[in-house]
């Protein structure tokens, strides 16, 4: 069964609290607060060898959406 | 008492999960240049028949609102309906209370349309993310169903829309 995540932007703690309580104990859905601050790879500082093969943020759309809205609903595979 | 699942670190969880291919529950009309389509999320995206049925009831309420069908919207409400809005002390109680509020909002904001952008159904609870047009304000509503009626709603909206709605009550 697919699980669903509701990721709430950090600027909306009231929404996070409400949804967290509302969906408490429901295995199908999890409510998370996005605590990430900015793009850690924003600065392009040359390094001799970057061990990170790829940006793990494979879905930058989520980040983009969270900048303009209070939350994003995603479905896990 | 809120139960906390084992993993709560969104950075780790999200990074790990996104690598596996998460689907963002947000659908737009491919023929649309930017404006969201009405009822953009289809019930087909929800997995179980009961989820789809629950979502359809909420979708009907949004459609009735957009059609300016206050009676149709009211008919979906349970007799014990309670409508709450974030940071608003007073709640709507009963279908008639809701009808008066809807009529007031419709008269003051006749162009207001709500587009469902994404949805999640868990049991009898339906979370709907919406966009209000033409203001482009985004918000969400959590609806609890009882039988096939809407028993409770909790709406979270940014200040602009909320102030307008509450001053109309």
C-alpha cells in the first residue's frame, strides 16, 4: 500500500501541529516539518574531488513548491 | 496524545525517499499554460475505493461552491456539521450556519473559485490542498466525513483570505 507524506513548510508550525495530531497513528500517512534551510550546494566553490555522485535532491520540485505554499503532499513508491 | 512515528528527521527521510521516486500529488492540466485546472486532482489517483468515494464527496462540495450552488454545498453537510478556521475563535455550527456564511462570502467575492491541487485521504479524513482564484492564494482544508456527509472541516488559509472570510461571518 502506498504511503503518503505531508511535508509542511517550516513557516507554518500551526498547520504542522494540527495535521500531525489529526493523522496521528495512521500508518498510511506521515506528517513532517521541513526543517531544511536553503540549498547547501548553493555555493560553487571549486573542490579537488567531489565525492558526492549526484545531488540527492532528485525532486527539486518539492523544495520549489514549499517556498510558495504551506505544504506538499507526496506519495511514496 | 500525539503518537510520534519512529523517523521524524525530514531531511534524512525526504532525501532518502526522494531518491526512490516520490510522486508529488499535484496535477495540472497539460493544456493549460499556467493557471490550474478546475478540480485538477482526480479521484483516480487515490488507491482504494473508499478513499475515492470519500474524495468524491469533498470534490462535490468544491464543485458546488464553484458553481455557486450554495444549496448543493449545504446538502453535503451533516446536521451536526462544525466548520473551523485556523486562528478563528468562532466556528460554523450546522448546515444553516454554513449556508449563511457561504452566501455572504459568495456575495462579497463572486469571482472566488477554488481549485483542488492535491489530496490525501486517510480513513474518513480528507486533506485537500486548494488554490483560490483569482487571488492565487493557496491553502488547505481537512474534512472529516461521517457516513457520506461532511461532519467537520478545518481550513488553513493565509491571512489575506482568512481575514476576508471571517469579517464576512
